[in-house]
């Protein structure tokens, strides 16, 4: 819980990536200050959200996830490999969700830390994960294709998820039982879907009590395609959904979902 484990964690990931494998974390807290790089043929697995904590103490990216193009042995990573994170909590440096830290960067890597051509992150499968205490919980880089997230919670981040403009971003991203709540930014929306040329699907998910967000979900440039099925929106302090039609094209489908207006926000 006190010793920086970053070097050892990265060494384990690098070793597992040779043929594709798993890095298993026991119960406890593993602090790390340097950014970890995980190719998509490696799974990171803990023993429970309330038991295994990867605690990032730096100020940039905690995890860079993507396709390195090759393994250590020079063999191309198979398209069938799925990057996976399961049964753990990824915790950032600020309980108030302030600062510049980013929990996860999916896909393209602006610093070329993974590889100068690393623009794709395909077949991410996450289950029972909490991402909390970051300035931004997660961002898509260039491409995140076929991401499936079961029971994944984003809480107490400045913003929870940003699908940023500037490239082919999230495509066919599915959240089942997801939770996006308690965002801390008073000047930005909790979830930003600015350039997903494919689709986002939220099923049996919740956007609850996003503290000071302008909107729960917003598109201010590019294109937003999103579907909400049996999804609960509660106490947004700004608004629930926004497509700025002056600068953003989009399609939204809402089916059997609930909007509560008991907070200070508007529909």
C-alpha cells in the first residue's frame, strides 16, 4: 500500500504480452506513479472492486490501452485478442476529481508511448471495475472499436468519459449496468460524445447526481449516435442530454428510460 509498484506491474504486463496472458492482482493497494502501457492481448484481473486497488499517484495518464502492433517477439497481435480489465478499482490522485490526471486512454496514444502507429484498441471487455478520483475518468484516443463494459462505474471524476473529436473515436461501445455519477466539474459535461462515428449503447445504466455538470451527456461538435434502453437519469444539475445542432449532427434513441427532475437541473 505504500511502495511504488509501477516498475513491477509494467514488467508483468510486458512478460504477459509475449504470447498474450493475464496479470493477476491480489487484494490490497498497488500504488504507481508512472503511466502503465497495456497491449490488448493482456488481461488485468483483480479479486474484487472492493479488494484490489490500482492507485495512480501521477498527474498524466494512469493506463494507456491499445494495439502495440507487435509483441515482444515481433509477431503481430491477433485481431481476435481482447484486452480485458476485471474485478478491481482504478483510483486516481484526487478525491475531488480535480487536476489533469486521466484514468484510461483507449486507442491512439498522443505521446507515442505505445507505438507511433498505435491507433486502434479493439475488443475491450471490462467487468466489475470502478474508475474514480481522476480529472477525467476515460478518453478515447483515435479508435476504440467493440468495447463492452459490464457493471463498470465511473464516479467522483471531474468528467467521466470523453469521446473526443479529431479522429474515428468510439464505435459500437456498449455499457450494461454502467453507472456514471458524482462528477465534479462545474464547467463541463459528465460524458462527452463528440465524434463517435459508430454508436454508443447504454442498457440498464444510470446517470445519477452529476454534481455540477452542464449536462449528463453532451455533443458539442462532430457526430453523436447513442441509444439508451432502460436507463435512469437522476438529478442532473445542468441538463440530461444535449446535441448542439449548430455544430453537432446526431441521432439519439431513448427506450423505456426514466428522467427525474427532482434535482436542480432541467430536461
